[in-house]
């Protein structure tokens, strides 16, 4: 007999000698069991199944059909999909896990009932919550069974008429700049740039001249200025440059401080932004409004009639002192607070929200709006709770509080888990090009400010106390490095990596922001002491032991129920291992193909 424990090629195999496989299996199965949309509907053992629906595995009291696993796959939630993708699980291993889960649900039901778990009101309500929430969320996507009326793209575009957004024209420029003051110096600069213009044939040559000869700070980038929106350059320069085609070189242009020669790399005219993004946003809004309208239309149908004993189930929540009622469903105040209470929400608000959902759920069931497979799935969601409770109760007897020796062994075995983060203390100045200001002049003045801060001619504290208009100055003390990248930009963080303490950057541009940064302190990561992380160690060891114990319980349940693969099941798993593609899911004949 080939049991699950004897098949060491899958995550539940060889649990006595391969603990990492157990850990992976336990995590995978538990993630699937407790995620509300992670498990799938499957029928209990069906003796009428035909050979077109082959049996993949057998166990005491039931079987796993191919169709069971196909339904399992149909209802996979995104959490389980992401988990399996992250773990890189092979397709054959996934089919093993799904088959085990189907069997475990059937195995767990009588055991949970025998141990009294089925009588736990908290567990029953959590199971019902999972089923109700899944069914209502699915019904909501179908507009609660009513026609979903949505305008087409033309109607949405018409509604957005007059709200079109225009992207202003912009230029991508490189330049060569010669500083010049006075009429004679300007004339010489114009003549010199005119000579160079005649010698330059393409952008590569232009950048070479800019790098060697330009007086601008942009020389290190080959004169590249990036994209400039309309209004960033003086009008006299824009009147010339916007009239030039792409690839053209301007005549020398005299501006404040000197003379420029511009290469027009891109000349993009004004354009109307694509409406599709706005149409999509409006469509999403209309869909939410339509779904809410369907919900409101369905609610009167779920209005509850007074009970025969005279209790009015339609009464305000406040009138129900000890329990919440909807038809035959009842929930005590104690369970309401324990399961559904939200810290920022009044209990009466919670109760009213839950009462509405329960009324809609009962209407959903009475209308027969669920597909047969969806109805089976509701039972599986409830069964998953019993299975999880059974595993938890059995593993609890095997868990022992870790002692110092076990904690220290874990600490020594995982040196990278207990390091502090890189801490930085720094000054940050950030601003954008002021509207209407010459960006070249702005950059020159901003770089001069950076040089003054680096040399100490200007003090950061003085700048923060009285910053120029438009400049934001911040002092950050001992912040984790990744927080700097999150708060500002990852590009800025990458520029800080090689800097020494006390150094000040030049101007760092990222999109429309221009940064100047000084590093005042840097605390490199260090390994924390055993005493510092003792409680964290304890939690990690307990979590690991819980995973191992859960995996062992799962393996024990499968073994005790004599779970074993049929020839068809083994052939199918072998085929999945060799093909490794989703085409292998289409198995329809008695031989497993």
C-alpha cells in the first residue's frame, strides 16, 4: 500500500526525515484552509461517478475524483495562487495538495463532531461567516441577480464632454552655453557658437562639444536638459525653438547670463490626453453605483415578517437587547462583539450591517441564485473551519514552550534574521522649478546653494529656519534607509548609498523635484544581541513548531485513513511532472487522460 507518508516526492512525504518539506506543506495547507476563498467546492463521495470522471485517490470512507480537483481549481482565491507562485510549487505537487485537502475535509467532519468541535457556537458562526461573505460577494458581482445596466463607452465619453485635459507642448533639448557679460563678450560668444553650429552634424557630435566646451553644469550630461514644458524658457527663446523641427540646431540665442546653442531632440505639440483612462474610471464608478442600486432594490424583498410569537424582526437593532435575529438565525450579543466588532465602529452599527447581510444571504438562498457547485462550496467553507479547528486542537497537545537552549540554537542558525536596519540622519532640501522662471538660471542658482551648503558658507539650520519661497527643508534623525526611499524617491536613496558622513550632494533631479541632501550620521546594520530579540525568537520558534506540528497532524490523518493514490492518479501525477503545464488539467477518460 502506498500511503501519503510513503510517497516522499510530494510536500507531505517523508515527514520524519525532511522537516522543511513538512513546513512548506503545513503552511500551504493552512493558507488554503483558512483563506475564505482558498478552498473549493467538491462533492462528497459519489458512487454514481462514471469512468469519464476517474478516481485519483481513495481513503477510508471516500474517494477523490478528477472533477473534485477541477472544482477546487475553479474556486482558487488570489491569496492561494500567490502563495503557490511565490513558493514555485510544481503542478504535480499542487494537485497532491488539492487532493489531500479534499480528503481531509471528509476525514475531519466526523472526527470534529466526535470531539465536540461542531457544538462550539463561535466556530459555527465563523464557519457561517465565511460561507455567507463569499456567497454575498459573489452575488454582488452579479448585481444581486438583477440586470446590470451600464452605459457604453460612447455614453461615458459624452458625459465627460468638456472635461478633456490638454497636455501643453514641450521640448526635449540639449544645449551648449557660453557665459558672457557685456556687448563685446556676447558678440564673441555668438560668433563662436555659430562656428561650432556649422561643424555639428548630429546629436552625438553636439553632446561631445557640450561636454568639452559648455560653461553649464549640464556639460557633464552632454548638455542634456531633458523635457521642458511651455513657459519654462523665456518667451523670446520659445518663439524660436517651438518653430524648429526635431533634429534642428538653433541659431545662437542670447539670454540672461550668456549665449545658448540648442539642439531640438523632441518637439511635441499640445495634445488632448487620451480619454480612455477617464472613461475607465467613470465606468468603475458607474458599476459601483449600479451594484449599490441593485442591493437597495433587493433589500425590500428581504424584509422580514413579524414572527409568530409577536417578535418584530424588523425592529431597530437597539430594541434587541440580548441577541440579533434574522428569521431563524440568531446571534448573541457576546458573539456579535467577539466575532464582528470593529474597534472604530459602534456595536449597533456593526449589528445593523450584519443584519442586512444576513437578510440578503437568506434571500439569496431562497431564490436559488447559486449554481450547484457554488452551493457545494459553501459546505466546504464551513468544513474548512472544522478541519482547521481539528488540526489546532490536536497539535496543541504536541506544542511545548521553547526553552532558552532552543531559542539560542535558532538565534545561531539564522544570523541574518536579527540585524538592525541601516539608519540615516540627514538634511533634505527639495523644490521644483518656479513657474515662469528660466530653468537654466534656476539650476545654476540651486547648484550654487548646494555648493554653499557643502562648503559651510550656508548653514542647514539657518536655511531651515528661513527657507526661500518654494524650498522645503527637512531634518530627519535616525530613520531607516528604506523609509527615506519611500518618503522621497528610490532614486534619491540610491544616490545617498556611496556618500560619507558629513558630505553634501550636488543637485539630484528626479522628475520635477530637485534635491540637495547632507548625510549627518550613518549607523550601519549590526546583529542584535540575544537579549534584544529573545521575545522575537520565541515567537518565531513557536510559529515554526506550530507549522511542523500541523503538518504532522495532517500526515497522521491521511495515514490513519489509508489515503492512497490509484493507478490513474499516479499516472496523472507523473504526467503532470513531465509536462508541467495546465494542459494536463483536461483529464476525461477512465485511464486518467
